[in-house]
C-alpha cells in the first residue's frame, strides 16, 4: 500500500465525512470506485476509491465535502471530479475496513495526492439511467436556512409558486383530463427543506378513466426535464421566445420529443400544434418560476430543486438557483417581453403611488403594487430599485412594507405594453 504519510496528517471527526444517507454508487469495479451521499449534517459528500490492502484488510478512500452548487454541477456534467478536488479545501483520506466501516479520517491537501491517484481531466459524472418520480424537494442554503429556519412569508411564496408551477405543467397536457394536486410533505432536516409530492388523478367522469397505458407515459421524466430546461437552458434560448419563427435549440427539441413520447406511450392523440404549445407553456411557466428567484438573497443564498428517486430516496439535483441565476433569469424574461411588446421609459422622475410588498433592505430591491395608468382597476407588480446608500430602516419604504401602506414615491418607470415592469426610485427621507 502506498505511504500517504497519514501519521503526519491531522485527524478529523468521522461525522464530518461519513456518508449516512442518500448513498449512491456512480461507478463500481470490485469496490465502489466513485460514489456520493450526505453526512449527518446534510452536507453532500463525494467519495472515491484509492487502494486496498489485503494484509491489513484496509481500504483507503478520498472523501470531499461539496457545496450545493458543486454537487449540482458535477451531477449534471458541468464540472469534473478533478476540478472539484483542485478547488476543495475539505479533502480527507479515509481508512475503512473491508466492511466499509470508517476506522480513521485524515485531513489532506490536494497537492499531496500522488499523480497516479488523481482522476483524469475527463472524470465527469458517469452517465446513468435516472429513475424519476413525482416527488420533489426544495432545499434552501445559507444564512437563516443553515440554522434550519426560514421566513414564513418567503416559504409561503416558494411553496405556492412551485406547487402552482407543478400543477400547471400537468394541466397543460391536453387530452389527459388530469386533476393534479401538489401535496406538501413534512419539512426535512438539513438546512431548510420543503418536500412536495405531485398527486395525479383523472377528473371524475373523465372519458380517459381506465386508460391502462397511462402508467407507461413518462410524466415524471417530462416534469423533471422541464424543470431542468427552465433552470439551465431557458436563458440561453431567450431569442427563441422573442420570435414566433425561431428554430428550436437541441435542448428544447429534446424536451419536445419527451412530450411527444408522453402522448405516444399513453396512446392519447397529441395536439396538432404541439410545437407551439410547448413554447407557449414554457413562457407561461416562467412567471411561477420567477417567484422562486425573487426570494433568493436576503435570508438564504440558494435554492436547490431535487427529484427524489422512489424507494431508495436518492436525490437527483435538477435545478440550482442563486443570485446570479436569479438576475439572469429575470433579465431574460424582461428581454422577451420587450421584444414582443416594446418598452417605454420615463424621461424624468415622476410621482407614483405604490404599495411595497417585498423589499430586500441590503440590495435595496423588491416588488410593489401600482395601479395601471390606463385602467386603475388593474394593477402591475413592478420590480423596484431604491437609489442611494442611506439605510432604509424607519423610512416610508419599510413603513409601506410592514404597515401595508400606499406611499408616494419619485421614480422613473419602465412599461412593457400596459404593465409597469420596473421602478427606479429616488431615495427621499
């Protein structure tokens, strides 16, 4: 066995690097060569086999703690295992017996790993057949979420937004007569997790009742791939949605093919205009998905959307939302709306009456209600940005938020069609 000079390395507690749940082998050859899971604190762990010694019946492995972003990117083939190790400050060499029980764990530095034991630059996650389900988990990370806490109003918006997103995707399947319900499951330990199960039943007295082929329809795969498309490809494809005649990208064609497969396997006649239907539905769905992006930043740093593999409870990451993604996503939606309806901007600051219902006092951004100029019975929900550097506590802006008050502000408005989309507010004492 190679001498890794472990006697010179500091010991670390087994709790930090021991996989206790969500264990999944990604590559096997006599021993588990590459695997993932979570420790008792809910942190993601990636492990790999180094070597074994039959004389001492000892196995040496590498264990590395991953951030949610690293986990998502690795599982979706965006970064290699070598990249993870190079950038990690939480690598450990773990001694196990032949029953895979941990004996000792040592803190280790990437630079001391012998070259023969390093993964190759092409060490991306092995392609495997993923078992999808209609169970999902939304995991919040950072700030309050790391204390297993969250702001009730933010959780409510995330719950309702994602539940409506799921239900609407099922309702959009024309000809199936589904009556979907997104059911909440108990909150889970590990930062702050919200669990969902999408219950799909056919409507009472539906002519499709008793269709024996529905179980063969890849509904869960379609929903998971739909979410993944929104989270990974939509912003890259925004030009497709700005025009009525743009060609589909490969990723959007793939999603359309999955929808075609869903109809074919269920033996349900698919609509003639399925190409347009999926494009329109994606645009419709972005409003609910945007609700999730609007919550990121103030009280937690990121959202992971996970698909739960039934039976063994393995979590497959299908979306990762942080502040950078949120800005890009919201900007893409705005660009699409401008391309379709045009943009009108105020030349100078004017006075408007608004009611602020969401405000991040750190970033000075949020959302408000404002009555439409052409029809005061209808309201827009523009994004707001308050200029300046003075604190916002104990100002009319937080008064509007906490006391449910309409206030007058001096602002420049951007309008798309008849809707006010954003307000740049001049700070006033």
